[in-house]
């Protein structure tokens, strides 16, 4: 299972990737007695090798630092969101969404884990099987909240601390943002990661740690009132396009734009209302992403003042459909209350479920089920605005997997039919697809549109002068990313 998470459809490429990953594991020189003790105890309890657990913890590191030169190795990209605001009592709250595109992994084995170790703060953690440390989505008994966000760079620092253990150290030892910053200024990571941390007083630390470099922002939510953070680099001088996987930049900008609309809906509201708004699509059309996505595997809110937390229960994606679970007395008997209202957002839940199931199927080379889930999405969106976008995804899937000339000619006609109704971004992609199909079928282009997106325009111009022979392998270097409603041209 671990190896499958860093695999492609090509055996020769997989051999190279897996060999490289094994060498990287051997090169990580991090040594810490507490780390070794906890890792060993978890491995013994789970009846697995400690090296397997260590390898699993390093896979996200591997994918992050390779993102700058191989834009698609595996689907493991965490597209996370954190929202900070004040509730109706003026208390600071931290809402967090974890996006993870491998459905039936994290979400199938969700766990709430509390810890109470000697000489450590008590911790409350939203987690999953296979994660031995606190800190992914956590709060401690001093009211410090921690959420890990993925960032991307070309850094590989063999002396760095694995990110999950570093976050564990923060949430287990720090009572304030000041203490957390002091600890992190003495720390280094293997590759680039982001920690979003808030204390009971409303102080917020947004910090990117890239090997032994740090870039951070400090805020206080009582002054800021509303703050949304996704996956953009804190260092504004860095050229993010050099490191972000294809599609992630558009993903960030669309979410940030749509999440601005949440300020009025979340400020000075009850905790449950804040979480409800955070996990409800901001647009009536589901063709545009907000904080909630098809790959949302966890959606929670922490209130450090009241020492309470709430989460969206049920099958992922965690779209709000009427039910929120509230937990209190976190360090004692842990009281649970179900907050239930009239069902809503079921259409978004059902469509996102079809899309993420299709994504998981294509990622695991189950083309038959991938087609099935996309067809289900097509039927579900019949007569609705999202139908054209889903149709485009279905056309791309067939372009990738169906090489017959007649089938490709039919796809050109279908692509032309929906082109004018797509958003500007997907019109650009549709034009590239039309160009590719025309090359493969030795026919004229049906779409005269020139991409306006700079990256896509440069790609279009380059592919325009390529021969048919050079276009053939491009089919196998095109990937659906339904988790972020995108298509990746490598």
C-alpha cells in the first residue's frame, strides 16, 4: 500500500521512483530519542516494521520536494484551508479543512486520539490509522491549535525533522504562539511545510519552514477579525510557479477569491454556524471551488477558550449536509452532542462524491470504475450548470485512454459542442485539447480560441509546432485532477 501511493501507470518509472525513495529514507539522518521511542512503540502496537511506519511518514515529504520537477508522481497533495475568526462571544476560533485526494484511506479510518504523557501537555487530535503523532489537526490543554498545510519547494534537507513529529513537538510542549515560534526557530524540516497555530489569546502564527529557512507572519485575530490561509507560500519574493504542481496556483487563487465571501457569514457567529459556512460551497455553481472540495477528508473547528471542538461527521467529502458533532469536556469524559438541522447541500455532497471516487479509481488504474463514476456525475448534473465541466472531464478521460482514430474524431466534436459554455480557464484547456486531437487525427482544428492564461498559452504555442509523432506520448502525460477540478498537462 505504501509503495502504491508513490506510483505511476508506468513500471519503469515506478522502479526509478521506488529506488529513489528508498535511498531518500536512508539519507534522512534525523535522530531523536523521543521520536525513536514513540515510533517503535506505535510499530510494535500495530505489529508492523518501524521502517515501514517511518517510510509512510516520509511519503508526503517526498512528494512535496519533488513537485518542482515532476509535476505528477502521485495524487498525494494536501490542499488545506485554515480559517480564523471571532465567534458570537468574541472568542477566537480556528476552523480547519484537510484535503486529501485518496478517498477510502484517511477518511475510512478516521480517529480522534487524545494523549496524556508525563511532562507533556494533553492533546486532542483528529487523525487516522497510521499516523502515530499529534499535530496534523490538533489542540492542546493550554488552548494552542495546530494545523499542517502542505507547501512545495525543491528543498531536501537530510538533517530536518519529519513534519509530523515537529508538529507533535509543538502541540505537546507549547502553550502560546510565542513558545511555538521559539521552538520552530530552533528547528528545521526535510522540505517545505506550513504550520498554522493559534493560542487562547487569539495570537496566530503562519509559518513556512523550508529546510533551515523560515518565513512567517504574526497576527492577532482580535485585530484581524477574519483570516483565511490556504497553500500559498508565505515568502512573497519566491516565484511560486517554480514549485507549485500544475493547477495548484489556480486552485489557490479561486479558493482565496471565493473564501473572501465567508467573512460576513462567519464573523460574530456561533461555532457551529462558522463550521457550517466553511463547509458549504460559496457558489451556487459547483464548477468553482471554495474552501470545501471533492477531496475534503476532514472539517473541524476548535474553540480554545471554551475547550470545545466540532466536526462534520459521515462519509467524505465533508460537505455540510445538516449535521455537526460537538465535543466538550475534552480532557475528562468527552461529552458528545449532535447538532442536527434540515438537510442541505446534498447536491454538492453527491456530485463531489462521484468526482472523488472517479479520481481515486483513475489514480489506482481502475479505468472502468473511473468511467462509471464520471458517467454517474454526468447523469447527476444533467440540465445543470456543472454538466459541461463534467463532460469536459469525461472527454479528457477518453482522450487519455481511448487511442482509436474514430473515437478521437468524435471527441473533437464533443469538445467543440461545450467549448463556448466553459469558463475562461477551461476554454483555454479545451483549445489545447482540440489542438492535440487535430494532430492525432490529421484534421483541422475546430476551435480558433487562443489561450489567455500565460502558462497555457505558452504550452499551446509550443504544441502547435509539434509533429503528430511528438503528440502521441502527450496523451499519457495528461492527468485528471478531479479533486481540484482541474486537468494537469505535464
